[in-house]
């Protein structure tokens, strides 16, 4: 399976082909379908990465600490 960057690059190439407009309708539909599949897969991967980052950011430094559930620390701190 290709890595995230390769798949994103492939999606960008498909986008450029579609923008060109000099392709037959059947080919355009195939390109669009492939692009949708790539976009959905990339979106799933980004969601997984986002969840991992949230876990890492909110992970307590010590076992006894409570996790930080706020996105940003209070300005008063």
C-alpha cells in the first residue's frame, strides 16, 4: 500500500487531469471515481492520526495525573 504522501500526490495529479478538461467523459468519470476513493482513504487516515495526536497531547505525564481534556491551557495559568 502506498504511503499517505504518495496517495495525496496521486490525488493531486488526478485533480490536474480533471481540470485540463481535454479527456473523454468515460475517462473523466473513472478518474473522478478513483479520486473519491483516494480522498475517502486519506480522510480516514487523517482521522486516525488526529485521534493519536489527541491521545498523546492529553496523556498524563505520570500515572497519577489526570489527563488534560482542554485543547488549550487556561490563559490565567
